[in-house]
């Protein structure tokens, strides 16, 4: 491997991603040039306040949109109730009128809600990047970093990360396919299932008599706060993810340089271990997060040729740690910690990898340095380099 992870033939980008990128490009030309006095990944007090305002505003608007959409659907259910007499079949004329009316109103409300949320989240993500000091497109409408722009569009539109960005690291190496399918299904069904369960619970609490009363007529409106809460949580999560992706390239360029600056010459085993540290994190994260893809490329370039060795075997990475020289071991652990931190999350599988790596290196198990690095990365802490060196 001469230039890091070998890239496979790129697939055509999803339609929504292309639409999001076009929106970023168009909005960039209508906004003033970005100016920042510090690195993109360092957030000063003024930038933190501005980012908080953007996120709070987006969360409020998404909750309001969800409440309005849920309210319209609930009102439609109440209005349509007389169209479905007790005991009427769903396939009768009365049933068809009921479902046609309710389904039409609900579908229209959902489509308008989704369109608004897509537009508002894209706008908020673009403004968030600008406040952080990141210019996505210049006045010539050309992107300074296509991978970053694509990643931000995917974050704003809640699109999954592609899995074919590298040919030598498989993020699903240790994942059973049925779990991927189940996770995808559960994710898509979460709002609908939650609304259904809450309604059933409320109906049970009200009792059979009350269901046909005025209180019973209010049951459909239980979905209003549920939908609003889901929208608020999802939007907060999306904007946090977008902020992490926006800061990633700048932070990783500096941090990878810092990690390698402490090692004069890497042995072949040291080079391989450095790249495997990032690959192992990808396997345990089970996702090709844009920050991890970028880090894999940066580390591969700094490490140099690793031959045709397998990169994404976690067992081989852990077993090789004991044979490394002290400075090479420190480099591998720092790169592993950074790779586990760059997506802002830390799962049980990732925590277990960190524990196993420390045990394999003969070090006491300590999660504090890893957690500190993760928090510092997500927060844009000016002392980020010190957190990395503390690993």
C-alpha cells in the first residue's frame, strides 16, 4: 500500500446526498466569507456560544415541526372517527373512506414535516460549519474538501456512511448480517412503534369506558409530544455529529503529526501496528465514519508501506503489541485512543478493545485518559494535544 488505504471504485452518491451538497454550494455563494482567528477544531468562547444558539434553534424548530405534524394527524384521526362506525370492516366502504381520509392527511403532514426538517437541518449544519471557521465552498463554487462536504451532507440528512471507501478494512468484519438488518429495521420503526405503545398504554390507563368519552378523543394527541421529543433528540444528535465531522480534518491533521513526531524511526512492525490500531478501531466501531477514514489515510501515509499484511484483524493487532519498542507501543496506543475518540462515541465493544490493548501492552487498565480525549475532541478543547499526550 503506497498511499494509505486503497480506495475502491466510488459508487454513485445517493440522491439526497447530492441534493444536500448542491444546497451547501448554493448557500455558500450567498454568504459572506468565513473568518476565524484559530484552528477549525479549536472552539473559543464566542464560537461555543454561537454554536449553542444554532443547535438550540434547530432543536426547537424540529420539535415544533414534529408537534404540528403530530397534531394535524391526531386531529384527522378524531375528525375521521365518525366515518368508521363500531364493528365496521376496514374493507367496507366506511372503512375505505376512513383510511383514505386519515392516510391522506397523515401522509401530507409527514411529507411537509420531512421536507422542512431536511431543509432546516441542512441550513443549520452549513451555518454551524461556518461558525466553526470552515468554508465549505469558495466563491468559485468549488469545494475545498469533497469528502468533508459529503460527510456533512450525510450527517444533516441522517444518511448512513458508505462502506466501500477502503478495500483493506472491513468495518463489518465482526458483525453478523442479521444484526445489521435488525438494527436498520428498529431504527426506521422507532417513532411509529413508540407512538403506538404510548397510545395503547394511555388507553389502558383511561379504561374502556373513557375511550369513547372526551378523554378518549384526546388519545391520538399523545403522539404530539412523542413526535416532538423524537425530533428534538434526533436533531440534537445530527448537529452534534455534524460539528464533530466539521472539526475532524483539522484536528486529525495536527494530532496525527503530534503522535508521529515522538518517534524517530519506525520498524516494519511499528508501521504495521500504527495502521492496525486505526483499522482495529474501525472494526470495533463497525462504521466507516468520515473521521476514521481520514485518519486511516493520514496514518497510512505517515507510517509508509505495510506490505500485503492483513490490516483489520483485531487479534493480530493485540497480539503484536508486546513485541513493539516502547516508543512504538506508545504511538500505537495513542493512535488507537484517538481512533476510538474521533466519532464522539464510545461503545462497549470499543471500551473492550481499549481494555484488551492496555492488557496486551502490559499497562494497567485506565479509561480516564480515553474518556478525556473523547470529550476534548467533541468539545473542541484547545488543550486537545495535551489530552492525546496523556494517553
